[in-house]
């Protein structure tokens, strides 16, 4: 009997989202809490399993971890890329890594939810109303303001078009962004310094890489208006966390919406949790019911395909 571990199912949706019983001769265990950052403990817990289903990058699988999982034969990740899995090391150990498709819109929707929550002070007003208060803050309008989009790929383009619908002036920047791409989306190409100094709201839509790590440092943050907001729904390390924390604590910008962090889950005593000029969510930008239905059903397909020696969506082929 093959043993399957489903990791990091915080909302306990995996079993109801897909027909795991359609996989023959298997025993399925669901882990609803994060196993932690102690690699030895994680390896000890997961060592009995033949198949592991990972939810995005919540649990890391570097070469050192894979070496301590002697029974592992198939690693399924939600998404068609996962920077937390050493694909070459998995291949060297004979472990197949298969992926699932993702939905191309939840993260940009989440970014806009954060933007609106920030500029309209929704968390503050919600708390006030529930405490018996009335009109404790006031929002700002978006029409005529400048939206700065960092990264104009699929998600960034969708975020930009919403800004245009609000009547905003939309500018965009990334290292290789062209005027032609900006014209396709209907926005204006800006320089990096120009974007940070002119934007009233900045939203980040980039993949984490060596080039994008610490892309937003103290230098870039110092260029922002004191009335401006920063929203990051991409990856935490794109923004230098220490610099952002200092900026927010000293109120050099109006606020930030953060769905991603250097360490996830965010430690309970992290100083970001104590700030009143942030909107924080726990990397839920992609977490919607429709996505869970898609990825867990495709995870089942991956496993059945692998059992039948016809793996689908293989990410680390020879």
C-alpha cells in the first residue's frame, strides 16, 4: 500500500475537493498544520511516505531534505513551478516531481482587495463599528491618482487594467519591460525611480529570483510619497523586510498591504503584526475554493498517472 501525505492543508479542504478514493491501494494522511522549519523534524515526520502532495512553497524540499526521505517516490506540487523544491536533487534520487495548473487571477484580485482596504481604511472602520463607534477614519479617492505596477505579466496586467477602470494614471516598470508591452496593456512605461517617487499606490507582481530579491530596498522606499501605499502579494523577499518595517514604524509611507513574508507562517511575535498602518493576510492571495478544486483534482490525476507509469505534468524529466 502506498502512503500519501497531503501537506499544509490549513483550511482542511483537500479531501472534500477531490476524489482521493479513486487512487487504488493507498493510505492518505492530511497535515492541517505547518510542520515547522526544523528540517530534521520535518524529515522524521515525512520519512514513511511514498507520495507527498505539497501546497505551493509552504514546506521546503532542498536536496538535504530529499536525502532524508528514503521512501519518497513521487512529489506533487500545486503549481507548475516551485522554487522550494530542488528538482535536480529529486531527479538524482529517482523522485518524480509533478505539478498542477493554477488559476491566473486570484492573486491580482487579492492585491486589489488590499489596495481598497488600505485606501478606504476598511479594517479600522470595521473595528470601530463592531465596537459601537462611527466614522473614525476617512479614505482617499483613487480617481486621478497614480498606480505603479511592478511587473506587467499576466497578473500585473490585470491589476493595471483595474487601475485604469478606477480612472487612475497607471505606470509600470520592470527590468525588461518594453514600451510595446505597456502599449498592449494601455499603461505608461516608467523608470524605477520615477515609479517609486510618483506612484500613490505601488503593487508588486513579480516572480522571486536572484534578480528580484531585495528589489524594493530602503533606497526605493525612501523615494515614496508619505501618502503612498505599497502592496506585495508576490513573494516576501522581493521587499527588504527590515527596511519596510522601519519605514512603516516611522510612518514614512501611509501604509502597506502584505500577503507574503520572509518567514512563513509569520511568527506570532513578529513586529509587523503590531502595526496599525498595515493590512496583513497569511499568503492567501491564491487561496480560493475554485483553485483548491482544480489543484487537488489534478494532484489525484498526477498520482494515478504515475501509478500507471504515465506521469502527467512532470516537472523534472530526464
